[in-house]
DNA sequence: AAAATTTTCAACCGCAGAGAC
DNA sequence: AGTCTCTGCGGTTGAAAATTT
């Protein structure tokens, strides 16, 4: 390591927000990365209008917002793999994560510490994964044609990224879980197509993806231009968006606006009668949750349909 | 039903590696 | 060669949720 003479802090901690991320921040981060990628985490928060340090943005993206993440509980097969891999690699969580597409090192670390550590003491580590009955395995990773990705398959980066965005997992070896999106249609009026792909044996294969989620967000590149909100978040200026996505922009902007109002980041929209007429915060919350659940993908990490809302 | 305790997991912290200058 | 910045990693924390008493 280089250095010496003391290390400058990554950011001024007195000027950045900490703690749990709000849905509004998530939207900002995702929509910014969707359009601009993340060439520089340090400068990203300012460019995206987020009062967060770059490290926090990176962590949020990698551990929670990346589109190639699996959601939900670990399957018994995944748990088995973790136990077996831990016996090989020890606490090298990123190494273990590289064998489990869609799972993060942090997630694996948590599940190990909370569930598997004790269990691993009583499980016979010599059990061969391939000995299990595949017909009983429920959540084996699949590619778009339904074919299972067998354990041990080398998954690496696509040879030619299909857009300016890349999102690689952080592993330091060559076997990287990877996704990419084709942003070539972002200036058309048709819903944008996003593909998550993996490269297996020199063949690029699209994964089953959360297309609706990304389509929903594809036109939300522009930060909300509300003065109060922008001032609070330190927005440096609007980001140009394709005019052809206007309708979808309005839709996304509508529910983002509801979100901001619920969070009291901005005052209620004058013409939003439903919200104005509802005095009880609980009612507002429930109505708002329903609005969101009607409009956004259930895969959205903080979706009320995903039991992760608030 | 309420309080106490335990569990979960998102987020933070500091360190180290790599690369740029 | 030395310094600095950025990024990634693994350990830890603490608030919220779940469970037990």
C-alpha cells in the first residue's frame, strides 16, 4: 500500500447523510447509474444529487440495487454451497460470492454468521453437491431458455459491453458475475430493453431479468427539479433526458413525487387532491403504498410487495 | 399485553491493494 | 521511488424485527 502522512477521509462526514437509504435516494442512484454508469464513485454523489459519500453509494448499489441480484432467502443448495466454499476459502466472502451468482459478499457473510456457522459444524463437508437430487432443487440459477447453470460453471464478463453501463461484482479474480444492459433503444418511444447477460463458455446469454423494473426506470434519468428538494440534496443541475420518453417520465416523476411528499422532502403537490384530502398519515401511507405497488415492479427492493417497504 | 431478550441484516469503518502521477 | 487517490474487502455495529418470557 502507498500512502503515508495520513489518509484523507473519503468525504466530509458532517455534510453527508448516513443511515438507511430512502426510496427517493435509491431512485436517484439507480437512475443516475443507469444512464451514466459509475466511472468514479467519489464524484458520483455530487453528480447524482445525493448527499451521500461515494462509498455509501457504491455499497448501496452493489449490495442492494444492482439489477443482477437475487432476492429472497438463500436456497438450501446455496447454503450448502456456502458451507462447502467456506471450508475451502475461509472468510473470503467475495471469493465465495463469486461462486454464487446474484449474491453479495455482505449477504453471504450475514447468512454465514447468523445461520450457517453453527450448522457447518454438524454437516459433513465431504457431501458432494452433485450427489443431491437435482429434481428437488428449487432455485438453481437459470438462463433465459430455462437451462440451469450448473455449479462450477465459469461465469465471466461479456466480451463487449452492450452499453456504457457496467456492473461487475467486486471479486478480484477472473470469474465475475456480470450484467450489462443494452441502452441502444433509450432514445426511441418503445420501452427500453435491458438485458442481463452472462458469458458462459464464450457464449453471451441473457439472464431472466427484471425487465419491467428497468423499463420503469429507464426514463427517470432527470432529477426532480423541485427547488426545495434540490437545495436540500445539493443537486448540481438537471441531467438531460431523451424527450421521447416523456410519458414514462411523467409516470415515474409522478410516483417519485409521491414518494418525496411522503418523506416530507417537499410540500404536497397542489393538484394532488387525494393526498391533500387525506389528513391521516397512516391513510396516506397505505394509499401511497398501493399506488407504488400498482406501478412498480415487485422486485423493487423497497417495494411494499417485497415486505421491505419502510 | 407488555417487557425483555435475541436475531437479523443494512450500513459503516478502517485497512490494504492497485494504479496513476 | 515515493505519494496520493480510488476501490474493494472483511470485521463490526446498531436499529428494527422477531421471539420469548
